[in-house]
């Protein structure tokens, strides 16, 4: 695993928001009802920064597109809910996926 200091810092852009907001923040599009949802006040740039700088962050690179994934299982609070077809489960951590060269946030969601 590489040190976080040399990995791209997450940058939440308008493109990031166009992907994240309808899937993981708002609950208005029926196509995304099954997606994990952030608790109000969670998500966006501050969430990406918190995950990136967390002492327990796990970092790996996806093989197919080389994007970096920053993941923290437990932030010590409820960050949202994970939804399936049959139940919901509270989420306490989060995941942020970024482009390898720019750090642009591709997606982020509670886990």
C-alpha cells in the first residue's frame, strides 16, 4: 500500500456532484432507490477530505480503470444507510473513488 501523502487528493467537482447527488444524496429518482444514501449533512468535499485524511483509511487501485479507492469502515458516527431490495442497514463509514491523475471524485457513498 502506498502512503496517502503521495496519492491524489480528492477534488469534488460539478461532474462529481452530477453523479453523486442523484444517487447518494437525494432520494427523488426511482432508478437510484437501491443506492446507499448519505445522512443529511454528509457527503460532498468535506466527506472526501475526511476519508482521505483518516488514520485508518484503506487505499487501493482498481485494476480495470486505475482509479484510486479510499475507504474507511467506521468514522464513529452514522454516515447514511445501505439499501437493498428487502432491508436497510445503517452505514458508519464511507468510500471515495477518484481519478488517478487529477483526483477528481468519480463517486462517494456511505458504507
